[in-house]
């Protein structure tokens, strides 16, 4: 049976060579995040159970207790862990190839003319898919070990990079006009975007983004489930397509029968709806719905409004228990100027001018920074 080789390597040319060598040997790769402390890395290795580990020096050691993968498996990628303990997502070569081709086709990527920049963590599918997409299509690639706004800007000004994948926090730190196309994923996008930014919706289980600017990639189907919490026609977003995972590392296949009665549908845990033009509109994680006084509030929608305040550098909206309302909306703010945060009254007035009154925060907490995953998602459970 094929081995699962954990790549304990920083981003760079050596990582790409190592991944290529693993695939050529008929094995599957599991990228590790070099930023993890030793204990967290060991816990992840226990969960993913690779049979081998390749270290930064290129040496490969066999790991006791590891489990092989199935023939045809290409990658095991840990979920981001924003909602709990990470799980290993098993992606086949067929899924990875299909994703690369569909993405490149939608973006009109032409290998002789274009070049990708990979500057997001390669242990997460948003960064890793840039590498695999380039390898499969033969598109030139530059890989950085981490996101560095100054270096990304320098590369953009040199003019050799045409395409880059970013998260919202990284996008805010560069000049978007330096690149032909920017794929934006991870967290909910800001309300205003440059014309060269393409928003993506997807997750580790879909092998990368599968919905671009609200439209599914070729071969991808979208359905809105029923019987789950939602508002205004919203339901759980279901996805189906050839890019989806084969199963989790523990063997569980999360796909189920959808509204059409056929199997293969992935329940995403996100609530959304299809707009009048058929585009997918994402409300947020169903588990993150705030119910205050019986009214439903989606944090991402409130965040988009508050983020427009000139004194706000970053914002996260979540909830606290409330004896009167059940749950109250709370905004955690990072001010642009540490000594001059917006007042609660200013925030409430801003939200009420755009949304229903119950969406307005009843409390503001000023913080120096927000807890986020490597893919830019707010870790709401860590908000205090």
C-alpha cells in the first residue's frame, strides 16, 4: 500500500521538489505547518498517522503507528481547526487534477504568459492548491516560506507575477493593482473589492475554492438544504463535484444524499442562498448564528458594516450570554489608532443605518488584535 509522507518543510522550491518526489513514488503527501510548537505538531502527527516524515534536511524517517493510504490518494490535508480539532482530509490525484484544471480554465490561466505566487501556508489548502495547480498545469511558480507584505509588493512591482492567492488580512496590506488576478478566500471578503479580485468559496474538503464570485466551477453542483436553521430562505449549502474529498483520514465519508435524492453531496455547515441571478450568497457558519431576542444575526454581515468605520482596523462579531436577550451581539474592535477607538454609540448608529436594529452590538470590546487561523478565519471561540 502507498505510504503517507508528512512534509515537515517550509515553503519554497525544496517543498515543491519533495511533493513531486512523493507523487512520483506513488505515495501521498501530508504537509505540516512548520510554525506549530512541538507538542501541537506531535498531536497532529498522531491524528493524521503518516507512515514517514520528511524533515527540513530532506531525510526521511519511518514513523511507528502510521497507516498507509489507498492507491490513487494524493494528499492528506489537515482542516484549519477553526471549529474544533483538525481532521485529515484525503484528496485523490483525480480530485486534485480536476480542481487544478477547472480553476485554471475559469481564470484563463495561460502557462506561457502567467506565473503564480504561493505565499500562504502550504499546510492549508488555500496555499497548497496554488502549488499543486502550478505543478499539474505547468504554470511557472514562485513559492515563499510565509506571507511578507514587503516581499509580495516587491515581486508584484517587478512584474513577473500575474496571479496570487490571498486572504483578506493579507489583501489589506498590499497594492492589489500590482497583480492581474487575486484569488481571495479563507474568511468572508470585505464589502468593497478591486475589480481584479475573484472571491472564492470552498474548504479543505473541496480541495480549494469551488465557487468563484458566486458561480460554481465546471462540474460543481450547488444545492441549498432544508430543515436546518436559516433565515429568509437560507439553508445549509451542499456541494457536489469531482474535486471533493474521498473521505477523512479516519475513513468517514461525510457526503450524503441531497435534495435530488442522489448521494455525493457535502454538507458544508455554512448557511446560504441562491440569489435572483443564481449566484451563491453565503451568510456564515450555521454554528455561528446569533439569536438575540428571538431574532437571527449573522456575524459576518455585521462585520462587513463595522469594517467601513474609519477608526476600525479589524473587527470580529460574536456573542455573549444575556439574561434578557438570551444572547447579545458583541463587537471586538482593533482600532486604527490605539488611543481613539470608535464609541459604542458610533458603532450602533453605523450598523442600524445599514441593518435591522437587533443586529447592532450591545457591547464593544477594544483589543490589540484578533485570534485568526492561518487562513484568516476568526477563531470566535477564542474571543473573550
